[in-house]
């Protein structure tokens, strides 16, 4: 199974993160804290992620990486 990671330097930290919205398992979640959800970036809950790669295909900034 593929692993998914999010490059915090590339992530635009959008509160309407398309990768998060399309994840069928809800594995992409905002890092806690910050002014709004996602302002500190996003992370992947590995136990929920199935490695489908949908998130990587829709991330406009290319911040989601498959490994």
C-alpha cells in the first residue's frame, strides 16, 4: 500500500482543502491550533489512509505526495 504525506512547505493551508474534501476515509485532517482549520497545515492519519491517491490528484499545489 502507498503511503501519503503532505509537504508543509508546499501546502497552501486552505480551509477548503480539496485533498481533504475528496478523501474517502477522512484521513486528511488539520494540524491542531491556528486561527482557522488548516492554518497550521494538514496531516494524514495513517491508520485511516488506504493509499488510493485521490488526494494527490486534486491537490492544486502538489503538496500531497505518494510514497
